[in-house]
C-alpha cells in the first residue's frame, strides 16, 4: 500500500521569540515492511540547523526559530510504501542494545496497579504472543480511551489510577508491565491511516516488544490489533520523551499555542 502523508504543526507565540530550538522526529523509518519513497521537511519562520540519527535510528532534525518570530511552522510530507507483516518487524537494529529496553523511566515506572496487571497475566498459561495480547487487552480494559484527561507527562500508574487516557497512556502502561515481565519493549510514534476519515488531530502511538525467535512485534493497544499496512512507524524510544514528534525549548516568557493539521490517505 502507498500512503500519502501531510503533517503541519504551527506554533504561535503571544510575543516575539528570540531563541527556540526544536527536535523534530517526523521522518519515517525504512524497515522490512516499510519503504520511504519520498519525504520532505519544510520550515517557515526558522531554519534547519542539523540532522542526525540517534541511538534508535530515529532521524532527528534540529530546527531553530528566527529571532523575533511569532510563528513557527514545521511541515512534513511524502509517500511511504507499506506491507502487512502481521505486526512482526524482525531482528533488532540500532545502537541501543536490547537490555536498554528493559529499564524503567519516570513515565513507565511500575507501581501497585502495574504489578496487579502482571500478576493477572502470570496466572494465565500462554506462550509469549498470547501473553502479550492478553496484556494489551487488559490495558485497554483498564484505561478507557478518552481525550483531554491526561497530559504528555502522565505516568503509567496515573493513567491506570484515573482509568482514562489516550494511545500514549495505553503504550506507557503496556511498556511498564511488559518490561516487568522481562520483555524488552519500546514506544513507537507514527502515522495511522484511518478507515473513516483522512483528516486527523494528532499522530498515533503504539508499542513494539522483542519476542524470542520472532524479533520485534508491534501491538496497538488502543485499537486492539497488531499494526498492519495502514501503520507508518516514525520514531521509537524508551517512552514518549525519546520518540516525541516534536519537542524543544525556548527562552522568554511568551505563551505558546499549537495547531496540528494531519492527513493520511492511500
């Protein structure tokens, strides 16, 4: 399947900004089930300072804001060819070793609620894939999808306690539990072609877990499936902070507002 993607993020400030630097992770990965045919990133109100590949093989573009700007626009668009591999990505690559994906982070630190999930899974007699699909189903049962209730810094434990969240919260809860069970697991941010609409409000998030004899396997907890040809992985990391589409900093007291325009279509 060939997917056409157009993604624009517009930052508006209530007073001129004289220094800002953004890390942009918006370039899809080339991998066994994905081939990037064409991709461009364009900047208005700033410029590209540097590009590099990080420890996860994420393409990172450093973007600075032109001094005195009140608007910064980051646009990414292109065409990606995908195929359905039933969620199996395969062998491990990148600079980070597998054990790196077993450590906890502030967002994925397991507490009582995560440990309760794990104890339920351990009571089931199942192989690795069955166990992980059971975990995915449990997380979705425990965290009802609802926007506007959590933040980018909401932890796995907080999302489970509140019992509501979005795809990022589902991913963090799954990651926390899977690592506690001994599975190397990573966060994935990217694009998903929806069947009912072209226009979207945000990128998507899911997870990948390393399973012996299979390699990395994807799980979209929010939709209860493994990723197929409608999914375009862009960045991976220990949690959201290492795979966020755009993150950065600025000097000054200006207030920032953000508008995202995203289209994904065949």
